[in-house]
């Protein structure tokens, strides 16, 4: 019996894993420089945490959640996104008592029951960032420019930063009324979901992916034209500070997010090299009411999430080189193998990636293996080498070699010179 992973759920293994690690390391380095600290959250939460914040009438909650009843009769859900879990944790552990603003990041799997296709999985990974306690649009600009730096360091280009404001509870009633007025007459031409959501959550109609609905809603009023004074100023200030930080962006008044909790700033980063509806590589926005709604103090928040699989797809072509061991120690005979094993161990303690052969393979097959795993250098210990306590260390790429004594110190020094 051969088993297979579930539909839409993938293993990540070499050589792809090297690209994943590279992206994670780049992100960690940049997060550090911006003062973000890691937070690790559970992947399973009470269902209510998501339904209340993401919104009962969103696609995520209505159609995409992995929700089940556990053996204790509780309704639990595999997290479809990170922000709701983060806010739950933030409030639960009184993290707001620390100096403001508080900046966190996380990396990990999310789960959505969607139709699997390229760039759309049922288990997918996000790198997310969240900042609580900063109201100024300067923070929005800083968050977006940090995201831009991460994507740039990964080596991605041809990206479009789309920005908008989706207003706040002050501007929303007037906007919602204008939107409903526009759509009311033709509501019969919309899909069942849209018709059902028209009265309870009309903003969701803007996010419907059904082609005929997209066509029908063309020309409908945009939130950005109905912003209150505060939200309008916030957006202007964001634009101003993005320019100061040198982030190119476009305003997209039609941009909406699939989650109800956003206020003011919303943004998406799209790849212009990939087409179709899976071209959003990262997305985020402001959620100024969420901490309070989760029972915490009235603190604003802003964050984003990068879709790992989608950036891997773009980054794969940039980087197929991966690192092999620094040294492969070949040996012939029992005493020589024991020497090799001991040397490898000491080299590893010194931070060198060393490999040895554990079976009595021929020299030819050991060399073959060294080549296949991409060893940067080899050394052969035979009877003679063991007797004289010296051997030739050879760099694979350049072919250069140098005589070294069979001590970990000497080999490490020579390696430094030969392969860096
Ligand atoms: P989309 O419009 O592509 O469905 P979304 O608005 O549902 O995206 P968000 O909730 O904003 O996605 O998540 C942020 C990012 O996570 C997306 O921009 C995307 O890169 C990635 N993402 C979301 N859903 C998936 C998925 N099912 N598979 C892979 N990546 C995903
Ligand atoms: Mg989606």
C-alpha cells in the first residue's frame, strides 16, 4: 500500500527546502532590524476566534474553514490566517503592557478548504507581521516598505504595490448606502451569495469572484470616494511617507480584502510576471478595532502576510544553486575510516560541514558520492597518508590543492583559504 498526501497539501523537501530556508532567513534578518520579535501561535483555535473577526459572511468563514468538533464537543478550526490568532494571544497575555508599539512576526501553515491549483493550496504557509499601538500612517508606510525590502532581498522584481483605504465605521454607513443604491436595481443579476449578502454585508459583493458579478458591479462607487476627513488624511499621509521611503505604489480603488476586520489602509502586492487570480504574493492592512473587539484596550493595528508558495514559485527560477558540504573525507581501510570519522567529528564541532563514508565503499564510489552531493572539497586518507599524517586537500571547483596534516585545525585553516 502506497500512501499519498492529501489533495492540496504538499511536502516541502530538498532542493526546494533551501529556497524556503533562504527566504525565512532573509525575513528574520530584516524583521530584526525593524524591531519585530517572533511569536509562535497554535494552528488550532476555537472556531469563534475566526468567525467573529474575519466575518460570518466572508468566503473564508462560509466556505473555506477546516472546522470540526473535537472529542470534548468543542468546535475548533485549523487557522485560515494568522491575525485573529495573534490578537487572541496578544490580549490573552497582556502584551499591550510592553512599550508601544509592539511588533511581532510569525511563520507557519494556514489551512483553507479551496479548490487546489497552482499557487492555491489547502495547507499553505505565510510569513506574517503585526504591529499594535501605532495610529500614524507613518507606521503603515514603514510596514509596507519593510515588506518591499523583504521581497526585494529575496530577489523578486516586477511587483506592483496596490494601496487603498477602505474607511472606518464613520465613513462606512454613507458609503454602504451609496453602494446599495447602485446595486439595488440590478441585484437580480448577481449570484446567490451576493444576493444573500446584499443586506447583511454589502461590502462583500465587491469581493465576489464570479465573472458575471464582476461585470455587473463595474462602475459602482468606490469607498475611497466616500472617506471621512480622518481616513482621507490618513491615506494622504501614507502616500506622502511611501514617497519619502521610495516605495513605488499605485492606488487601486477597487481593492477589497476578503476579511471583514480591516479599516483604513488595505494593500496587496501583485506579481506582474504571473497572470491569473493567484498573482497576489502578499496582502495586508489596518485593523484598528480588532484588539478592542477581542476584549483588549482600544489599540490600532496593522499587518501583512506573505504567501510563501507564491513567492517560492517566483524565486525558484532565481536560485537553484544550493550548498553542499565543505569537505568530504574519503578513506580506504578500517584504521583510515576511523581516522576520517574522528576528523569529521572535530571539524563539525568547529562549524565545518564534513561528510564521511560509513561503509566500505571503493574510492571511486566515495568520490562519486562527494560529487553528487556537491562537496566543495575532498581529502583521501589511505595507508600512506595515515602513516605520514598528511594528505592532499583538493578544492572541487578550482582543482587547487594543498598539503595538510591530519588535524582538524590544519584542515579548517586550509579549507578557509581554498574554498572560503
Ligand atoms: P486570494 O485572493 O489569492 O485568494 P486572499 O485575499 O484570500 O488571496 P489573504 O488572506 O490576504 O489571501 O492571504 C495573504 C496571502 O496568502 C495571499 O496574498 C496569498 O499570497 C497567500 N494565500 C492565500 N490563500 C492561499 C492559498 N490557498 N494557497 C496559497 N497561498 C495563499
Ligand atoms: Mg482567498
